[in-house]
């Protein structure tokens, strides 16, 4: 029996010897595997953006100039019905169908069968890359509108465990609060526990309610903050790219992994310790 007072640890040398998988991109420079919030005021165009993103990931077509990794997509449109979805999709994409884009307008709540439903879908569709839950509030346990930091943190943590285990992106649509804030991400409804547990957030907002222009701000743990200016295409109801105030984000290079790849590419096999490999690669340990 394991001693309850035992604390498992790993040394720095063991940490360096292990090989860890990076987060695969869903949309290069924009969206990665993990759990993200997608936040905006009611009627700002969040669901249309979700449909646009879901379609592009399920078909592998680039989103604006951002390359996309194709995979199956599940969209839980819990505030819609199939008739409305049909009308929106036809207006946005015409008769171009995406057989790897799947919808449901009903789902269980977290802790009451949702995890099992998502598990079942990923078993049936092992190439799943993206699951959208629209909205987060629809899958939360019944208990009123007031949540503490700990309950907000816990619900995102539960969903994050699922996303990390399956190496997919879980995108949670949520609302902003009415009050303005100096930091736009402080406008996320609920406590800071939501953003604190998530891998990042997207915030879609308009300077003027009646305008067809909007700003998409992105903040994440493993990528630089971005701000993208968008225009709503009134005919197709999709969002068009106008400009970005930051350059396309790219994952930083990993010199050690690049050196190892170059070293192994010159031979069929090599045996030795991690220390010997470091000496051969002449890695600067400072």
C-alpha cells in the first residue's frame, strides 16, 4: 500500500530525459489542443463564428490565411434547433457539405453523463480534433447563476482533463458580463476561476452594437496575445478577416530537439546516456 504521505517527484535530469508531446495545432497560430473559452455578448455573432470554425476544421480548408488541420468536429448547439442550423449553414456555405461535421442540440450536464457522451463520440470518431459546447451554461450543474471561484475552476478542470487526455480542442462558448472593464478579459461572466483553469480565451466584441465590424482578442498560456479585426459578411453571415495587430503566432523553436533530430538523421541508430548525447550535440547548458 502506498504511504499516503509520499509525494511523487521527478528530478531535473529525469525531466530532461523524458520526451513530452507538444500541443498539436488545430488552426496554426490561432487555436491549439486544450480547453478554451470563446466569449462575447449575446447576439454579437459567436455562434456564426463557431459554425465557420467548425466547418473549416472539418474540411481542412484554411481559415482566412491560417492553415487548418483537418479532423472530425462535434458541435453541441444547445441553444439552437436543427431547422435553424440548417438555414444558417445553407446561407453560409450553400450546398457544400462537410460529412465530418456533427451536430447535436441536446446533451447531458457535466457530472450527469456529458463526459460519457463525449467519450462515446471520440470512440466512434477517433480523428476528432474539435468539440464545441455552445453554451457552457447549458452543461453546468443546476444551481443558480452564482458560482464561486472554486466551482468555476472545477468545471473547467474537469473538461480540461477530457481534452488533454484525448489531445483535442474543447471550445466553450460563454457570455460577457454587462459591466465594462479596463482589461477586456475581466468582462468574462463568472469568476476568474474560469479563465484561470482554461488554456486561454477568445473574446469577440464590437465597438458599436449596430456595426458589422468586430474585434477578436486572443489570450493563451502557450501563445502570444493577439488582436484580429473582423468584418461580418452580411450576405453569407460569416466573418471576414480585415487585419491583425500582431503577427501570426508560431511556436518557438526548441534548439535541443532540433539538434537531436539533425543528429539522428545522419545515422540509423545510437546508444548512450543522456549526458553523452548532450556532449556530442555540444548543447549550451547555460
